């Protein structure tokens, strides 16, 4: 029997998906699921939902709950796998702060969980918590695998891999849905199934480098033609990524609303017409937060009185990774790992990259990719530089590196003067108060 600890178990819907998936695996059905959170109400809701799922699936899963920092070591003790899905500061107050203060300076965002000034601030308040997780794991479950789902993925996973002894891999479902999200809207869904692909880059900006049908025919010529025709017509929700195909030659893993804010190209005060023409949903993440909070209240009321809740295994990697390690039956995933040895040759070795990985009884083994096309590596570097500087700011505690990260963020630099960037950083640090480490 193995032990799976879920940090941030109050993220009930996500916990239900990942841990429900574990209950669907014969290799994991008798595992102990240790739920940890600092919010007692959310923790109890998650435990009740998972117990109802266990009854529906007829598993022998043992489900335990641990509340608060004083119980964290007990939740982690002797764990084989630790799933991380925390959000430090939540929607209210921290996400609100991350969006509203930049607006005062004329800086608009869509999601703000990966890069941009909001991604930088999110990382700075999350890294100290993950440092504490790592210290506890090194003491009470030193051999456990840490499966990180928390954003900003590349920054947080990169920190764990560079500055702790914890075996870590970062996971995001944008890799496994990439080809389908591309081919179906283009009317090429008949090419799905048996197709072959290669995806590599960085999280939320990994590139679909190769895509072939089951007979080995390159699909990109047809994709490029159809995507160009679609963008000429306009009015669809993937305009930015189709523009990538036109301008850079390749499709990208994460959605257009995310990628709109990863560059200086699409959200520009001087070109307001771009917002409409590229269908960019400004302030999208705060809207989603409000909808999810209200939606969960209604959903939980409908679920709380059901003694059994059915679950079908999802596409999330976590349960498949655990299963492969436990059974030594290999699988291939797209994982976020350190670029040690130049897995991607033209990106820095200390960057966190997203590459194919083999998972088996030996753990997670990254696969060497080689060089990216230069324009794609250059795009990745515009994001990697502020990522590395954010980690440096968190590790050194020096405010100057927060300034540096914000200065080099492409969207921020494309909109604001240096004086405004420095002032905005100061305002955000002051507003976040105790959510950030003291001394910044």
C-alpha cells in the first residue's frame, strides 16, 4: 500500500479529479490518501466528496485529513507521492491585488498565473511555502515524488529542482490536449488517434514541433493552410496561437488567452483594436475565480447528500505517473524538469523546460530533444529570463531582482516606463503585506 498526500486538498474539484483517478487504478486503489489544507471547511468538503467517490468505485482507499501547519508533517510522513495544488493568498485578496494595482498603471492582463507581474508576485508568495514543504519532506518522506500542479509552473518547479533535495516534476494538462485543440477546430479530427507528435519548450509555451498522422505524413502543411484561412475569417477564440503558426511556424501548447500576455505583441495601449481582432479576454482569470467560487457552492449543495459519486479517470498525468512508478510499467508524459545537460540545447541549463519524459520504476527520466528552431528558443527566452530572476529574488530576498524580473517581462516592458514598473512593484509589495516574505 502506498501513501499519497495532497497539499491544497481544499481545491476540491481538482483533488477529486486527481485522487478519483488514483481510485480508478488497480495499483493505487488501496492507497492512503492524506488530505492537507489550512481551510477546515474546504478540507472537510473534499474528504466527504472523496469518501463518496470511494464508495461508488468500491475501493479500500483510506482517506485521512490534516488541518493546518502543525499537522503538515503528519500528512507528509512516509508519503510515496505528494501532489501540490496550493494557491497562496487565493482570489481574495491576492489575485484581486495582482490585477487591480497594475490596472492603475495601464497594464491589463488576462490570466496572470504564469508570467507577467501577477505571475511574478504569485511566485514570490508561493516559494516560501514550498520551501517549507520541501524541508518537511526532506525530513519525513525523503524518497517521495513531488508532483507539482501549482502555477507559475516553471518558476516553482525550477525552484524546487535547484534549491531543494526533493524529487520533483511539474505537470500541466496542456500538453496532452494540444493536438486535439488544434486539429478539431480545423476540421482535421480524423487525423487524431495513432498520430505522432513531439512537444518541447517551456510550460504554457511549449511547441508542437512535429505532428504526423498514423502513416507518418507531416500534417503541418495542411495545418498552416487551414489556420491561415481561419484567422483571415477571424472571430474565433484561438487567434493568438494561430497567429503563432503564421508568424513563427508552429503551434503552442497553452491557450490563446494565456499566450496573449506572454509577449509584447497583442495587448498594447497604442493598438486597442488588437484586443477585439484577436478576441483577447482581459481580466479573464478574476472572472473565472468568481464563477468557480459560486459554481462550487451550488455544486456542493447538490453533491453533499449523495452517498456515492461516480468518477471516470481523467487525462491528468498524476495517477498514471504513480501507477507507472509502482508497477514499473513505463509510460511517456510531457513533464517540467530542469534543463540539466541541455535537454533543449539552445535554452539555459538552469531553466525549467517542458519535454517528453519516460516514467517507470526508476522514476521520471527526461528525454533529450536537441535544438529548438531559433525563433522558438528566442520566444522562450523572453519568458525564461524573468522566471530565473524571480527565483533569484525569492532566494536572495533582494527587491532589486523583482524590479529586474518585471523590467524583462515582455508584456510589462512593452507597456510601461521603467519608473512606472518600479513604482508598480513597490505598490504591489506594500499591498501584499504579510503574504510576501518580510524584508523585500
